[in-house]
């Protein structure tokens, strides 16, 4: 991942270990690499990767099927 965002091999490892912090620009590159928004990065109550997977799976689903899925999800929240 470090090399993919144009950094040295141990760059991400240093961030993970608290030895370094990314610049704001690098933070945006990290989010882009992960396929998430900065808001999703900091939203610890959710799993953006799973949410994106669900959104991808919903493509091509009919409007009626979406209504059924929405009702199902609302029922799960209770």
C-alpha cells in the first residue's frame, strides 16, 4: 500500500505504529486507495467496505425488490 500511494515501503507501517502521521494530502490518497471517503474512515460504527459491497450487490435490483430489502433492513434495526 505504501508504494501504491507513492511512499517508502514502511510508510503505512509507521503510521499504524504511531511513529508517523500522514499529511492531509497523503490521508486523502490513503482514503482513495481504500475506496472510502474521509467521513467513512472516521466512522468507527460502520464498515464502509461491507457497505460498498452491499451497494454493488444492489445494482440491477428492481424497485420492488429494493422496497422489500429496505423493509427487511429496517426490521433488523429494531
